């Protein structure tokens, strides 16, 4: 994958794909969606020798932000993302933790909200941010044009799409995000999702039952 690498760390009972994304030469990187099991994540970071310079969040559900504040304090870095529309979701994380019997979860407080169309970067690798509401109101995805690679959170999975039966979700918004933001990235784009194995947009367009009927000629995102 060019000059950056990914290390997926499945965490929590939800087996969420916390991702360590880093430059293969200088070993500078970012931590994406630290959802829990912080000591496990920390062990992977230490063994890898990666210097984490920021935490990126795709959305505010407990399995994606459950260890974000621990990570922020341990690594002395900023939490970036998601979109500010996710604040009600993040504010309800402690209640979600009680419902799932998870202890010691703190509300995630981002240092920076992200807007649709802006960019974030590490070690010279630039990722475009797209606001993709539906699974949560402030969900964002991160796209690297040069390597044709994306971090899609819980918008699109191999063979499925994000759930919309939680509070603050919208099936209509999710389908719009897939149609107008995700699919136009291009069939050749490989992605890591929030749960399970990654995939390629073209494969999902062809075989994912939830995407059948969507027009292949999508309007290109303005990059």
C-alpha cells in the first residue's frame, strides 16, 4: 500500500477494527477508532515502534470511541473527528456502556470536529474527509487519493452496510451517503471498514445486495 501500512487491532466484544495507520519509513502514524481494550492497543503500538501523532474518529459509537480519551492522555495527542453532528452520539456513550455492561468508558471529547471536504494528514500522506451521515449523523470517511485507499468506518462492509436501527440513525441518509460520497470514489478503491474484512468498492458495487440497483455512473466527488 504505497509507503504507508495498516495494522488492524480488533477490539471489544464488537470486534471493531481499530486501525494503526503509519508511514513505513519514518514510523509516524495515526490511530483510528480506538473503541476499547486500550492496553491491548497500547501494546501493539509499543511493539510496532510507531509514533502516533493523532487519533482519527469515523463516528461516535461506543465501539469506536470507548478508549479514545485513554488513548489521548496516554499518547498526548489530539482527537480529530468526527463531524460535529455526532456530538449527541458521543454524549450518550456512557449510557451505551451501561446498556452493554462495559465499565469505565468516558465521553469522547474531540479536539477538532471535521467538515466535509477538508483534509487531514500524517507524514505527508493526505486524506480527504467526507461527511457520510446515516449510521450516525456525524459519520465521516477518510480517503487517500494517491493510494486509492479509504477508511470507511461503519458505512460499508463486505457484503453489507451500516446498521440504522440505533438512535440518531437514518437509512435514507445512509443510502444517500453511499450513492453520493462512497461509490463515486471509484471501483478500484480498497477500504478498511469498522468490522470484519476489508474489500474493494467495485466488488461491493457488483456483489453487495444492499447496493444493487445503484447507478454505476456516479457523479465524481470533487477532489
